[in-house]
């Protein structure tokens, strides 16, 4: 694991949520929606947003935090490529729920835009799914 040189413990998003959420960072509207949905879940206190890149790079204890027993992470992938799921599987992290936005009615495009109210609609869908 690389040495931690950032102020992650004091300057990253934090709340008292029981589990972490990770967002796809894809170069599309689906990636942006993933990030905005993760932020909304964090702000509502349902999940604590964490850094997927930190997990992938094995820095600052992110990978170990994601493996915490008894806590289910939520992975929000934008499309069926499933980069987050693949990364977590490759790291041996198995304590997660996984959603794919294109399987929830999102049409992926390269313009980064989406309709107002979509995040609220997705939040309701997640609540219905128990997430």
C-alpha cells in the first residue's frame, strides 16, 4: 500500500452512515448521474461517500475500509461494463450491493446531461429496493 500523503481523514466527506457508497467515474451522463446519486445518498445520511479511486490505488486505507466486516458497500456503476464491481471483485472485496444505472432506465450518452428530478426518482427506486 502506498504511503498516505493526503488529508483524507479530515478533508473528505464524512457522516455517520453505516455503509459506504462508491460512484462510477465514467465519461458519460451515466457516470455523472452515478456521482450525483452517490452525493445525494451521502447528503441524506443513507451512505457515507468514499473514494473508489483510493480503493483502486490502495492508498490511505481505502481498500481496508471497504473490506470492513458487517458493512455493505453500495457500488453504483453507470453501465454494464461494471468497472466498480470488477475493481472490488479484483481486490477481493465482496461485501457490497451493486446497481447499474442503465438497468434502472438510464440511457447512456456522452453529453453529461440528464433531466431534472432524475436523482430524486432514483433515490425512491433505491428506497424501494431496500438500499
